[in-house]
């Protein structure tokens, strides 16, 4: 989900897109949904723009090396 850090409002992703109605320059960040509070995620926040793209690349701990070396 994407959360507005100023207001606490958030929007979930649907088919890879989250639409969050907020004010420009409010800080926004990609976060896990509240039901996954035990899972750690450290993402930077960014000032909101009228249209913007945030990217979060995910992998599980077991396969990240496999994915790294399969590109060569």
C-alpha cells in the first residue's frame, strides 16, 4: 500500500497501481498493509507529485542470489 505520512491516509495496490488522493509535497511511502505489522520493510518517503511512480523490488531471502547470478 501507499501511505501519506502527513494524514495517515492510504491506498492499496490493484493490478500494480495505487491511487492516493493527497496534497502535493506531502510525504508518501510504500508500506505493508497493517495486517503484516510483524514484517519489516524499510522504504524511504518521497514528496507527492500529481503523478508519480514508486518502485519496490521484492524477493524472498532464499532466492535473491539465484536471481542475481541467473542474469549473467
